[in-house]
């Protein structure tokens, strides 16, 4: 295994350019570590004229990613274009069919078509590697498939979208609005081509679907994830949660119990002094819990040129060294269909609403919650402005179903001036 490993790279944006830079800068180090020369033979992007800030001299230019994927002088197809459908999928399938291994950073593609692609790869004797697809620079796929392979995984959770964490933490730290912070994320190269995937929680849910599959030996089940984005979170929520000792995070949780596989990606409150509560900016954190290891916490940059390219290079080096692990840690044909849990595990909830200044308003709210079986742990009412007062409630553990019954009834009363915002408080 001493011949040169020849790469074809499709996509020369934030990640692709980062990969080219490392391969040009660290050629000798990569060869020393893997025992093989690693070279780029061909590249592809949409615009051949664009200055990408890195030399592409010596690489053949392809206008069609599928053609690049099939080239005889390419051993590994590196897919860094993005998107679950269209060219990324077509070119990945073409590469596998042509006998190439694939490295990708594309979580959308794997969350939605991962099972079919894994089956195709395994039938053809090829492998798909995708460390960069989940939590950027954090080697979480390697941790789950290799380092923790001897554990029955009990829970996986994490903050896995840099954009959302950057926005949420800086809303609190700088008191800045959502739009200004969103623009900063664009400058930092964090955003997906469709940024609604970021703020809508979908990008992070793609990542959770992948982790969940490896952790629980199930086929990726993106459709089984309860997803809620951060668009409804206001500065008021952030400040009031902080007042009660919590931070708001877009948190993904996957756990399997006798009730089935529970997967959710939602804004949650976590204690301010917990590791997740302390996570700042575009940093990601993944918490892995196993029967033998107990708990492992991985923290690192979740997005951006360098960190993501670092993860892609880790995969390329593994292929150069001859490491061949099934896509989701065990043969794709052995993965079970996920059985989604019908109801989530009970948890305490944070509720924010505003009440009209009427006699008995608070009592009505307490009675409605009580009738639905939701018990109040703490309650705080702030001063009235223009006849309404913000009210915060922290409940004892309850099911989301019981809470939803209470929320629907609250909406029908004559005392509630603001549709309640309900956020789960996660035990971390
Ligand atoms: P990007 O900056 O938007 O770059 C995408 C690149 O793909 C561009 O060079 C574009 O060409 C090229 N491209 C798009 N459609 C193409 C097509 N049909 N044929 C040929 N080339 C095409 O995206 P990115 O941020 O580098 O992300 C790439 C992948 O990495 C995505 O799957 C993303 O989810 C994933 N990812 C990104 C990050 C991050 O921090 N950015 C982190 C982890 C994973 P032009 O430049 O000519 O337009
Ligand atoms: N858009 C993603 C994020 C990039 O903000 O985390 C990394 O996957």
C-alpha cells in the first residue's frame, strides 16, 4: 500500500478550499503519517473563473462533478458541494459505482440517503467516511465507531450547530439582535447554503440522525426526529432563563428505552454552570454516554474552514492507511429499522407567557396546569406594563403531552396576553 492516493475534490467553497490548503501545506507530514503520497488530481466547482485564494495549479478542472467522480485517475472522491439531492447524490453514487471510496462533509445527504449509500458502498466493497459532517472539527464519528465500540451507548446529546450557538450566546453576551449575529455567522463561513437549515434546527437534526444510527445500530431516521428551531427565541427568553440559572441551547438528544428511540432537536434550557451551559460561540459539544465508559464530553469548533478541513483530512488519512469501517459502524444490512418512541421522557419545562392585569389571572393559570397534571416548581411574575405582566413558570417533571393540553386550554382563557413559549429543561 505505497502507491499515491489520488483525490478528486468536488466543491471549492469554505471546506473544499480548506482541504486544498492543508494538502498543499502539509504534503510531507501527511506522507510521513500514512506512508503514502496524497495528491489532488482533479477538482470541480461551478465557477471556473472564481479566485478561491489558493492555487489550483496542477489539478485538472472538471465542470461536471459526476465526470470527476468517475475519472480513472481518482481513487477517492471528496464530495464538498452539499445538498441532499441533485449533484452531490448523483456524484456520490457514481463514485461508488466506479469503485471509488468517498469522503464527504455532507450531513444532509447521509441523514436522508445514508442507508442506501451505505448499502451501495458495502456491496461494491467501498467505504464512505464523513467525520466533517457532524460537529466540524470534533472527531465524534471516530469516537463512536472506534474508541467507544465496546460500549452499549445509552444516550447521545449535544450542541451541534455552530450558527445557532453563536447567535444564542452572543444575544446574551452582547445584547445584540438576531439579524446582526446571523450576518456575523455568514462572515465566519458557518452558514449552510440554505441558512434556514441552520436556524430551523434541520442541519443539527441531520447530524443527530447520523450519530443516533451509529450509537443505536439503527437505520438513520431523520423523519423520526422532533425538530424545532431557534427562530422563536427572544432576548427576553434568554435574559429570563439566565435569571433562573439556565442558558438556552439548541440541544439534540437521542436515547433508546423500552418505549423506543427518542430523538429530538429543540431549544432547551440547561443549567448555566453545566458544560453545555458554558459553551460559547460557534463551538460544538457532544456528550456520549455508554454502559462501560459512563460519560465522554467532546468539545471543539463545529464549523469553519480549518476545523472542517481537519476532519476531512482525518478521513483521507484513514483511507490512505487502509482503515475500512462500515459507514454506520456495522454492516448497513444489519442495521435495524428505528422504532420511534411515541412519547418523550418526562422533563421539567420552562414556560413564558404574559397575563392581563385581572383578578385571579395567576390562579387561573395555576388551576389549568394543575387540571392537566402539571405541577409548578417555581413561578415569577414581573411588573405590569400597559396592563400585562410577563410570567415565568418552571414546572416539575411532566410529559409534553400533558403540557400541550394545558397550553391549549390556557390559550382559550381571557387572561393570557401572549401565546406561551414552552422550553424543555434538560438534565445534563
Ligand atoms: P460552500 O462554501 O457553499 O461551497 C460549496 C462549493 O460547492 C462551491 O465551491 C460550489 O461552487 C460547489 N458546488 C455547488 N454545487 C455544485 C455543483 N452542482 N457542481 C459543482 N460544484 C458545485 O459550502 P461549504 O461551507 O464549503 O460546505 C460544503 C459541505 O460541507 C456541505 O455539505 C456542508 O454542509 C458541509 N459542512 C460545512 C461546514 C462549514 O463550516 N462550512 C462544516 C461542516 C460541514 P462555486 O464556488 O463555483 O459556487
Ligand atoms: N452550518 C453548520 C453550523 C456548519 O453552523 O454548524 C457545520 O456543520
